[in-house]
């Protein structure tokens, strides 16, 4: 296993100010994750100060614990810190048709459009032959910092505080032999001439994870009405944990993704392996680290429902004479940064653009999806001749211009618009009857 020689600066935190009296003594324990290395003690520390670790930080990292003790024998843990042996970093590349990025790490897409994701994690130690090849290892096995876990979860819009696990994949960095065999000697020479080292000049390597374009992992019926947030995190794993008990948190990462130990907070269905811990947690030797300590980077993708619309107050195929009815327009889940509008045109003519639309609804880019209704009572002023006329709800968004929205009442979410004559639907074809003008003389015969 590769060791890094790294001296770390150790700051004594301001929380020591609570132990300022002369009858308190402060000290720090320096605990390597590798149990074969000795634990060191920094005794009788000043309330404020800095110093150096007594050991170099080896593979797996070191935990530091700050204590204060009272002369009467009482002791308090004031703070903890973890220092890894390598400076890991992770870059997420999320591709969506919506270019909006919030807070540097939150992306957006529609449930029916999907996204693709690439993560590149660098600063990892090359994997050695004694590293496990899978996450199913015995108690004697250990990970080095060449291992990372990509954890994929989601939450629902109406329950943002509950996370459901989609998957948790162990990603292993290549060994030095694998690196050498993956390039020809000519390629290595060319890379070296351009200043590219394999591994990097600091002795570290990278792992890359890519996903194909996918719709969404959020459960919904129909699927294109999913609404929530998908969260993808990269966790650097320093050591394997010996806990095999089933946790009670509702997550699932086995084949079925069901956690029977927490009904109502996991996927429904059969838990095919109820004895296995369904949650891949970031546990380490000595149980010193939390998941927050291990997370290298996190990306979020907001998943918004596919917008839909309905025209009510008129039926498909309806014949209309001189009196035109008022109609109601229902717009549902309009996407941020979009315009939605009614178009009216004679069959056989081109679909009008939004400049010639009616009852326009604009949703700002910084908004969540919007639903609304409005009344249009000017059909008689727009339709100026007999024949077949088409009424449609159209939607301009980052994904498509002049998209014909599906019917809000469609159970499949893929409605084509015509509704077979019922009162509803996002598209109407009506027949306007000719207007008859009668010219006649009236004679009265007595």
C-alpha cells in the first residue's frame, strides 16, 4: 500500500476558549485510520495555537480529536477533524438541454428529457493488489483512498427531507500496472513530452464515471410526471467497515432496492434479501468519520414534470354557427423559462408562432413549475370564415419551440391532443358552419 509523506498543520480551535481556566488541561489525540500505526498524544496545549502532527499522514488518513479535562477528572470532547493522505477532488459534468445552473452544482431537466452525467475524481492513490475488487469484502480487507463510492439518491417535491437510494457504485482507481498497460509506449512518450504524467506528478490517479442519457430515477405515474431532486455524491472511502447489520433508514441498494425494516419510507415490493444492510454508508475503521467527512463533491439535478394543458368548454368536432362559446385554458406544470399560449388556425395552414398566440403565460427562469387557468371568449373575433379550425396549446421552453402539449387528462402522459369528443383535451378541431345571408322582399296580399 502506498504511503504519502505529508506533514499537516494542526490548528487548535477557538472552542478551547471555554476551557480557559487554570484548572483545565487541553490535549489532542492523533489517531491514524490504519490500526497498525501508533496513536500519538499532544499534551498540555495552549488555548490558542498551532503545531505539527507527530506522524506523517499515511494512506487512509488520520483523525484528530481535541479534548479538555478538568482537574477533578471530568473530560469533554470539543472537536474532531480528519486529514486525508491525498488531496482528492471531483468534477461533475452534467449535460441537460436546459443550460441553467444554480449555486454552481444544481442542474435542471424535465422528467421526459433526461440528462447525462460524468464525474472525474482525481487525487486518488493508485490501487494496489491487496485492495478489494468489490464492495463485498471480509473484515480483514481495507480500502485505500483509491476507492470512491458514487451514491445516487432522490427526494420527492412533496417530501424533500426523505432520500431514496437509487444505487451506490464502488469505483476503483487503476493499479500502476493497469495504467502502464492501457497506453502504448509511443502514447506514453507523447504524453510525457506534453507534460502529462501517468500517474500524475504527485503520484495520484483519477477515476471517471459516465452515465448515458436517462429520463429520471424518481418514481411517478405516469413516469413523465416525476417531480423532485436527484442527488449524486462522490465519497472517498478510506477503510472498510465491519458493520453488517441492517440499518433502519429506508434506503435500499440491493437488487430490489426495498428496505423492509422501514415500511413506508422505501420502495414498495418484496425485500429479496432482508438480512443485508440496504444502505451503503460511509463507515470506517474506528468509526471516526461521518458521511460529511467523506463527501468529495455533490451534484443535484432538479427533475420537473412534463407540462400539460387542457382546453375546456368546447368539444372536438363541434359544429359552431353564429354563436361562439367561451373556452377555459388549463396550463399545468409549465417549465421555468417558458411561454405557453393558445393558437387558432385554419386546417391546412401553418401553425402560428407565439407572436400570434393568445392567453400567453410566461414563467420566469428562476421560478418552479407553474399551473394556472384562464378564460378566452374571443373566438368569434379570431375565426373569420367557415371550415375546419384548430385550437391548440403550444409551449416554448429550453427543450423545444412550439411544442404541442399533452392533454392534462391523459392517464399515459402521451396524449395526442384529440379527445374523441369529450369536454377536455389540449387540441380541438371544430367545424365552423357557413353563414347564410337571406335577401328577400316581403309582400302582403289581402
